C-alpha cells in the first residue's frame, strides 16, 4: 500500500512554503492533511497537489493548558481552506486573553511552526499556523 503523500513530504512542503494536499481522482475533493484514502469515497486514486494555503476561520478555542512543546495560552482555530478541506492551526499574532468572536470569518494564510519531540511522539513535529489577513 503506497501513500501518495507521506508526512515527511507534507512537512518538507510546508518548510518550502507549500501546503501540499491530495485531490481525489474519483470524486474530485481536496484532502488536507494527507490521508491514505479519500474520506468521501474511500478511493486510493489520488494525486498530490499544491493548495493555496488561504482560507477562512470557522471556529476557535483558547487553550490554557497546552500539550508538551506548546506555550499557553494559545488560540487554536479550525479553518476552511478555499479548496474545501478543514484544517486546524494555531492563530499567530493575536492576544489569547483578548480574542473575540470577531475572528470567525476572518481570512488567513497557512504557515507552520516546528515543535520539539515530546514524551509520546515519534520525533520532531510540525504544527500549522494561521496568519490572519
């Protein structure tokens, strides 16, 4: 079983300024982050594609007790990319103690942050970030 887009390739793409995802050849949806099979039709027939990295904040939360490798408090949002997939990212440049519902609907650009390994991960990690427009 071949993975069309591995975690390492996804991570390397982010480091090069590219948000890589998959496009299902069977049903046409875009998938991000990468998966082995299409969540819509369960096909493995997908192509790697570069996504715009642009989207809109759908919802958010403030985390006061973050997992290892993160400093709190931090704003974590779910956003919908222009191509359709929903992704989760840490919102950059915003005061977690003053954030309001006004960020819902705001446009963002995807970036990334490298996170050191913790006691349960298999090594260094990468987290998506949202930079509000």
